[in-house]
């Protein structure tokens, strides 16, 4: 999949969730699949919350970054910059709501995001975390487009 990940077009980036340049971070790798943005990610053994299940804050971080990156990719796709992203199309999280449906087992998960609504600078993204095809966590993230930081 080299060259196809959204995060490869967002560099340099030291973000804990999505920065490929942060070796201590979650290092998510997200890609388009039709109209959805997908990420497959495996927890480290020390990322537990309840015994044998993923810490909820990690689920929230995964949803946060995967969703904001999906919104950035969507905005670039709409603007015709799918191959090389426009550095001015930058977003941060404004608001995020997370619903924990089931505990997340400590093995590979799949995140699936879709852009639900765009209103001016606001991009509403719905993301699910699935384990073995079963939805365990869902999130609604409002990404807000800003002038580039840093
Ligand atoms: C080759 C290209 C490469 C270039 C890129 C290179 C590297 C890229 C690096 C990174 C990768 C990119 C993406 C990853 C970035 C982040 C991912 C991780 C997610 C995070 O970890 S990110 C940290 C947490 N995040 C914050 O730290 C935000 C702090 N905050 C602020 O920075 C401001 O607060 C801001 C900007 C949110 C708003 O400020 P503002 O002045 O622009 O807003 P303003 O008042 O103009 O409102 C405009 C409209 O948004 C509505 N609105 C405003 N705030 C809202 C809110 N909070 N919730 C809901 N709606 C809100 C208003 O109601 C109005 O709505 P309406 O237009 O309908 O009236």
C-alpha cells in the first residue's frame, strides 16, 4: 500500500495520533475505499483499559485523528489535490462525541469514516471502530478548517 496512505501526504507531522514522524505515536495509516476512509490498526499490549480490552482513550484518539485526516483528504479530493495535498487545507478537532458500544478486544481493529456533512469550514465525520466486523465504538467528529499551524 506504499504511497496510498493519507498520512504520507501530511508531512512533516509529529501528531501523536496521525504523525508518521512521531515514533512514539499511534502511527495510523488511513486510505480511501470508495467514499469511506479506512484504517487497520493493531494495539500494543500495554494499551489496555479494562483487563484484556483496549483503553477507551486510545479508541477516542484513533477516531479523532482518523476522522480529521479523512476530512483533510476529502477537502483535498474536492479541491482536486488528491495526489499532493494543499498545505493550506488544514483542520483541527472542534468537537468530538464518542459512544462505546462494546469493549474492544486487543487485536486488529478497522476504522471506517465517512464525511456526513460540510458546512463552510466545518466538516462532520462519522467513524466506527470495528473488531471482527462488529461495531464496538462510534464517533462523531467536527473538524474545522483553519489557516495552517506551525
Ligand atoms: C503537502 C501538504 C502537507 C501540509 C501539512 C503538513 C503537515 C500536516 C500536519 C498535520 C496533519 C493534519 C491534520 C491533523 C491535525 C490534527 C489532528 C489531530 C486532531 C487534534 O488533536 S486537533 C487539537 C485539538 N483541537 C484544538 O486544539 C482546537 C482548538 N480550537 C481552535 O483552534 C479554535 O477554537 C477553532 C479553530 C476550533 C475555531 O476557531 P475559529 O476562530 O476558527 O472559529 P470561528 O469562531 O471563526 O467559528 C467558525 C465556525 O466553527 C464553529 N466552531 C468554532 N469552534 C467550534 C468548536 N470547538 N466546536 C464546534 N463548532 C465550533 C463556529 O460556531 C462557527 O460556525 P458557523 O460558521 O456555523 O457560525
